[in-house]
C-alpha cells in the first residue's frame, strides 16, 4: 500500500512468498526473544 499500489490487484506468487517469509522471520525472532527472556528468569 505504501509502495504506490493502484487499487486492488492480484498478488503474485513472489509477493505471497515474501510475505510468508517476513511473517515467519518475525515469529521466529519474537520466539527467540521470549525463550531467551524466560531462560534468563529461570
């Protein structure tokens, strides 16, 4: 949306793959932070 999307259009497979990878990386990073925080308190 911030990159000049001109109305609704079909996302390409590459865009979907990129989104999935970004979400997976975010979840993995958050998970690693939580695990390190929990292990620090143990």
